[in-house]
């Protein structure tokens, strides 16, 4: 039994693919694949901490200075599309929808193949996501269990990475196709798989794959989009604007709209496992409470 298969069997979780999301592991169970360079594990060293504490995030992919206006009705439509659909999922309703999936436990991530700049950016963005959602998100220490696995994978190692993943019995056809496309097509820059508890819908693990040779701005955009999608915004929608969850590439960092979607998702009234019928009236009220001026 492979390390990935053993981990998932022990965890008792169901696979759910995001537009860019994969299964992670825990520090003492998951057997890592051969790596192109030493794995970065542990907290950031003191000499790079000042960069994380800057007022603005250390990204080239910055939020646009001007965003088009959007109504509460548009926010609701986009939330239902992005949080209750998935770009690739093997467990869907008759209408193609999925249940709400969100984290309940603290998130501890592990980095593989990361450069110092990547570590600074991931740490800074993790803090930004923590501020928005209320989740505790930080890099795992050397002896700490992790539940989010972030890998920067050079071209020669993509076949090795995907052979382990595609060799499991856990991937359905849609998720397997997503993983294969990332391996085979240069246009597919990054993707994420998540696992969730099949009873509660609570997200249990996430595994993020990013191509190591990407130009800097796309490398940064992958960090931003994939970490955000792994929190439960699993779909892309060509109608969503202003949003990073739109494949037109107009936005390469989180917009105020995207941050609002995260706040709606992590409002305690929206619970893991909820289906569309229950979510609609609650999300409508949450959005109205967050933006009373647009009632």
C-alpha cells in the first residue's frame, strides 16, 4: 500500500478536487515522494521574519487599485457558484453541485522545493487568510503534524509525483484527469486536491502542486489562488468579477470581492456539509450583514 493510499485509508476521507487542490498528508504518516531538493520544514528563520511583518504583502501580483462595483446579488450568485460547485469533483449532486466544505481545525502547512521567497510569501499570505477567516494557518514545525502539503515541482519530477497520485484507487475520473492535465500541459500551472470527512463535510487535508519553472508573477498567483481555493472556494466562474476565480487572468491577487466570499464562507452560520437549499437564505443574510449599505 502506497504512502498516499495508506494515509487516506487511515484518515477515512473522501476526495474532492478543486480547480487547483490535492490530498495532503500528516508528518508521521505520509511517505514523501523523491524530492528535487531538500524539503523546507520548520518555522521561518529570524532573518526573513521582517519581510513577513511588512505592512503590504511581498507580492508582485498585487491587488488592483481600482475594482468595478458589484452588488450583493452578484456576490450571492458568485458565492453559490464558487463554493457549491467544483472545477473537478467525483462526488456531485444530480445538478452537478457539491456541499459546503471548510476547515474546522488549525491548518499547518509543509513546503517542499520552496525558495526563501516562496516561504516568505506563503507565510505572509497564510497570515492574511487567517485575518480574513479566523483560522490558524502557519508552517508546521519539524516535529509537528501537517495537513496542508505545498509542493513546487520542477519539470523532471512531475511524472514521479503524478505516478504516485494516479496509482491510487481513490481518484475518480474527473480528479485523475485534472492531475494528468497538470502533468502533461504547460498551460495548467497549478492545482489543488482536498480531502474531507464524508459525514460532516469538514476539510481534512489539502495538497497543492505548483510548477517550479513558472514566471514569478504566475508562481505568486498560484500561491494566492491555490491556498485560497483549498479553504473551500473550489470553483472558477467566467462570470465572477472582480475575482481571481475567473480564468480570464484579469486579476492575479485576491480582490475585495474574493475576500468577501471567504468571509461569507467562514461565517459560523454557513456550516460544512450544507447543500444549496439551506445555504441560499443564510448566505443572503450574511452578505447583507457584511454590506448593509448595499441592501
